[in-house]
C-alpha cells in the first residue's frame, strides 16, 4: 500500500507560514517535525472525511497554533524578562546611587551588576529573543521622562541639583539608542 | 535522583505511556495517544512537540537512532524513546493516581467497569 498520498502543498505552505507565530528558537528546532505531523494528519483527514474533515482539522490545528504559541512565547518571555528586568532594575539603582547617594555604593552595585550579567550572559544576550529591544527602549524613555520630571516637578527636586536632570536625560537617550540599535541589529540578522 | 516532576501534565503522561517500551515518531505517538484514550485525547501538532521538548529537557525521553517504522519511514522523522528516569516517573505517577483512585472508590465516588472508571 502506498502510504504517502498526494501532498497538499498549499495547505502545508499556509501552515508553515503560520508557524512563524512561534518564537524563532522553538521554530528552528521543531518547525519541520510540526509541519510534517500537520501534513500527516491532514492526509488522514482528507482520506477519512474529505473536505469537511479537512476543514475541521484546520480548525483544530489553528486553535492549537494560537493557544500553544502563546504558551511557548509566554514561557520564553518570562524566563528572559525576569533576568533582564533584574538587571535593568540593578542598572537603575547603580545609576541613581552614583548620581544621588554615594559613589562607593554605586561601585558595589555596578560590580554586582557586571557579575550577574557575566553569569547570565547566555540568557541576557540570546539573539533569538526578538522583543528585548523594546524593553530597553521603554526603559530609556522612562529614564528620560524621569529627567523631565526632575526638572519640572519642584517636589522631586527639592534643593535642585541641576546635574541630575541632564545626566538622567543623557542616560535615557543612550539607553533608548541602545534599544534602537538592538532592534535594528535583530531585524538585520533575521533569517530570510 | 528522582526528578521533581510529579504530578505530570496530562499531555506528558500520555506521551510517556504512548511510547511505552518502543521507539516512535511524533505521528505514531499522536495516533497511539488517540488509540489508548479511545479518541478522547487529541493533541495538536504544536502541543505534542511542546510536550516533547519539555520531556527531552527533563531527561524523561530521548531521541532514538533506531528507525523501527518501515511504512512511514522518512529520514527527517525523529524517533523518541523513554529513558530510565522516564520509566521511574511513570511508575511513581501511576502509584499516585492509583492512590487517588483508591480514595475515590473508598468514598463511593468511582467504580470500576469494563469500560473504565465511572
């Protein structure tokens, strides 16, 4: 008996295109077997129930694609985001303590930050995570907003230390620039 | 060392049971899961491979170099088999479920029939 019946290239092409909803790391590893499994199941549906079965199978496959890709993305995001958020908060503390409080404390926090970044370098610089630049850009914009706040809200500045606002502004600008750079780099290094 | 993986997610337990003592590829696993649950459990392709990814990462299954399915063989197909740790987890999970079932039966909440549990 010939098991491999006529392939259904259009269905498979569409499904393969839809697999882009998964994160790249997962796609690189599992897109081929998932597409192959889809093709096998589609062949079964077509053989057993014709068009209606194929339509029903598509509904199941599409639902699976949506729910499962959300789960996979959320899992990936929570892992990386947790680490990057920690580092971002720590970086903010370093920055503020150097500007406002005490250089020695800032230096200590900076060492802690660098150590943590080196220890978690694989997660931190995982190029397969595509959303991270937006987090950096958001952080930069928040810092710049902080600079604006220090300048315009008297309650925040107290005895105004004018050095803080420009420093925050420049830091925010640099962070935003870094985020934009990462976004451009991520886009440029994306596989066709 | 016993991994802290119990209670297993239903999909993971189904896959481990579908593999049993054999090497199977994704399609064969999916068909076996449907067969052993009388069609009640149908996993989508993405769900199946996400569960497989977790089981591989946990060391409960592994890729197998054996290619025992001559009908659907294709060099791109990946075959999987249960590891010793996977068998141990299935054993402990089965004991846990059996204890729960005993409890339910002792309270008159479940009875065995030929078709399964009511």
